[in-house]
């Protein structure tokens, strides 16, 4: 179990377990609206609570993982994730749904997500982008295993049966996988010269680089979470709710393709960032998503093109979950990596509010998704600009100053 590739595999399994609450949520919105009589904006509050709790508790969860180790905390997180679905099946009100699927599910998925990412940046200092990309791919692609089965079960037996069955599966698989996790040794933590000194969260929060990255991750999270949470809604508005593509219903097919591309992008761009630099990779990926979102609008009346372009959009988005933690750890070190990433991961919570209920309210106000897409596209291009023009020189100065400080503090070697 001390082999780091086994740790990577176990972390990947844990990520797959917690992916469905976020990435198949859109399948539950219509059944929940029908049974509760609630509006889309009211139902989407559940999704926002899930992501807000997942992200805003992340610093505390990261601190607990650093202190008590990944095995115990990730076992608890997997159990809470599955239990949230089982209890949500019995919820008879919006409040009950918010407390179970949203609050409890967010706490469980947050523990696992930040714990696994923090685990990988410590075990793989030499392949940080690739390793975080692989486990993040588990989160992005994991729901591929459940999308069609859950869609079928929703149609045949209702959402309660789907929640109970898959909630129990999450508990069993997640807890078993967590039993093999082990904390990284000191040699893994200090192998990268950039990471030998670790900055505490209080020190990190006083630096402009962190807040710039927080704003950038917020904008990118808003873009992706708008798509993942509202896909069913704007598919209906575009007149393709009942469309069939390649013999399959459009929405589950699009979601499945999205899971593939959203997963593949994470190790790919993580690996690429190890080769050409974090910020250079950000510029490429964020520009790709902005361009893909623009083309998506022009193909929204063509079912097959709509499905294909949705996959391209998610390919341009999912890499944020490998690029941002890698960049953060490169900058501030591994000693407090899990807790530090917990603070940055809070940007995902802000993005869930903007991409979930706020986007739904904006749609309701204008009666169209066009203003929402326009804002999202602008965010993509703005983030690409910030990565290349602002973040890159700031980090170069920061890392250059650290090297100069280390050299100045090093004892002089007498000449022979």
C-alpha cells in the first residue's frame, strides 16, 4: 500500500464514488420539480448547497485530513455521500432535500475531494499535474458509470429507488477503497525543491497571487457548473428534450460524452502543464472553452452537433481541477497543501451559486439563455487573459524572490 501508484488508484476509486451527486444532478431536477411543485430556481438551490458546503468547509476538512490521515476521513466522507442519497429519497419537502442531498452530500463529497487532491500533490511532487489530473478525472468521468443506469431507473422506478440503490453502492465501494490510503512519507513531501518550505494558510491568504487565482477559479467554476447544473433545462428550451442522436436520447448521451471529455482533459492538461508551464496551459484551455461555448450556441438547433460541442466545452473546463491545485502547491509548498487547497476550492462554491440559482434567475428574468451564455463566454476569455498576462509574471517574481531568499540564507562555502 506504500506504493504511490496504488495510492493513486485508490484515490481514483474514491473520486469516482463521489462524482454522481454533482454530475448526474441534472437528471433529478425534472422529477423533483414534478413531485414537489417547486420551480427550477428552488430546486437548483439544492445543487448550490451541495457545492457550497463541499467547498466552504474544505479548509476545515483539509486540516482534519492533514491531522488524522486520509484513511479515517475519507471513509467518513464516502459514508456521508452515500447516506445523503438514501436520506434524500425519503425527503418530503424542499427543506429535507436541502439538508440531505445538499448539506450532508456536500460535507461528504468535500472531505473526499479535497482529501484525495491533497494526498496526490504530496505523493507525486515530480508529476503533480498528471497525478491530480488523473484523480480529478475520476471525479469528472466517474458519473459515466451511473448516467445511463440512473436515467433508466428514473424512467422505470422513479427517483427514490435510484437514490437508495446508488447511495448504498457509494457507501460500500468508497469505504472499502479508503481503507488502503496511507499518508505520504517525508521524502515524498520534500522531493521537489520548490516545495521544501510550506506556507501556512494565514501566510498564503495575505498574498495577491492567491486572490487572483481565487477570482480566476471562481469564473471558470461558474462556467462549468452552469453547464452541468442547467443542461437539462436549456436542452428543453432549445427544443431538443425528446431528440434522439445515434439511436440514443440526446440528454443522457450528451452527459455521458461530457463525462468522458471532462475526465480526459484533467490528466491531459495536467501532464501538459508539467511540460510547458501552468499558466501557458491555462491560456490554451480557457481560450478553448470560450471558443467552444461560442460555437455551441451556433449549433444549438442541430442535435448531433449539440452533443459533440457539449463534449468540447467540458474538455475546455474540467482541467481547472488539475491546473489550480498544481499551481497552488508549486507556489506555496506541500506542508499545508491540503488545507491551502481547501481555501482555493471555496471558489467552486461561489461558482455554484453563480452558475446555479443566479443563472436560473437570470434566465427567468430575460426568458432566454442567451444572456447567461454571453456572460459565461466573457468569463472564459477574461480568465485566459489573466492567466497569461497577470498571473504568470506575478508567479515568476514570487518564485524568483523565494530562490533569492534561500540563496541569501545559505551558509557560504569556503574556497579551497
